[in-house]
């Protein structure tokens, strides 16, 4: 009796194991079928998107949004740095594991245009890719600024693109500010202010209408060191007829440059120039 019960249990266990195997096999077949079904549906969807232009409007909308976002970011970057790019071409030359990119870049900083020709060499190492500037040529529309030309030559030797962009943007900002300031006073006081070299020149002349023959020259230079430090320097030069010197007993004309520098430190550039013009023009 006991052996028959054990035999019945063993038979039932074997049946259960057989059912489990059958279920596992069906589960595998179902999983494979589901994967194939999903893959087929995905391919059909892609074919539908290609054949149905109505579906394109969603991707186009996303693309337009990305373009607008990129343009706004570029506009913000240009506003912050004062540098904008108008043209960029790249030619890649491969030599074994190394790649050389020959680049040409055009743009402007404030009102000054520039062109760059440089080479980027990429060297593949075991851990990373090292990129270095191996050649640099800078072309500017300004050729008569000695300090800037010296800095550009130094930058080309060092092949330092970052220093060029940083220094040139600061220089261009001061250059444009000087132009705007000279133009402003020329338009405001046309009878007093003269610009022999135009608004892009380095000096302006104030003709004193109260006393004939007396002129004040305001020199405004923008110095650039070899290390890229930009420094605006303003100075005053006086011109007075010899016969008028006898009446200048208080040596006012001799002390004028120092007085002008003091006003600059206390009130700034525009206020200092305005003060000198007030001395020259008719009341």
C-alpha cells in the first residue's frame, strides 16, 4: 500500500515536470514572436514615416526648434564676446593615425574684420586624441597700428588662438568706442572739433575760437603688449603761438596735460573731453 502511494507521487511529479518544460518552451516561443512582431512594427513605422509626408512636420518642427535655439545661443555668445563668425571651411588630411585639419575662418569683432588660416593636428594616443595648432596666419584690415601688429606677429609665433580672440575682442571694443566718441563730439561741436584722420584716427583737434592760433590735440592710443594686455592711453598736447606765451604768466598751457589726466581719472573720458571743448568754444 505504501509503495503504491509513493509511486503515485513520483508519477505526478514527473507529469508536473513535463508540463513545466512545455510551458517554458511556449514562453520562449512567445518571447521570440513578440520580439519579431515589435521589430516588424518598428520597420513598418519607419516606412510609413518616409512614405507619409504628414509625419515629417513633427521632425521638421523639432529641427526648426533646434536651429532657433542654436541661433539664439550664437547670438548670445556674439553679444557677450563681441566676436561673430561669417565663414568657416575645413579640409582634413590623414597621415596614418594622425589627422591635419586645414581651417579658414572669417568674422568680425565689433566693427573690425579678421581672417584666420590655421592647421589643427590631431595625434591619436593610447588614451586620448591630442589636438594642437601647428600653423597660424592672421589677416586684419588694420595694418597701421604698430602695437597691434607686433602682438599679431607674436601670437602667430606662439600659435595661440585663444589669446588672439581674447585680446582682439578687447582691442576692437576700445577701437569702436574711440570712433563713436570722436564722431559724437564732431557732430555736436563741428566748429570746434576737427578730425584730420577721420573718426578712425588716433587724435582729435580742438580749435579755440576764443583765442586765435591756440589748438588742443587729444591723442587716444590703444596699446597692446606682446602678452596681449590692452591699455587705452589718452594725452593732451597744446599748441600756442610764441607771442601768446608772454601772456601765459600762470603757465596754464604747461600744466594743461597734467590737469587733463586728473580730469580723466576723476570723471572719465567723455567728461574730460567735454570740459576741454567748453574751454575752447564760444560762450
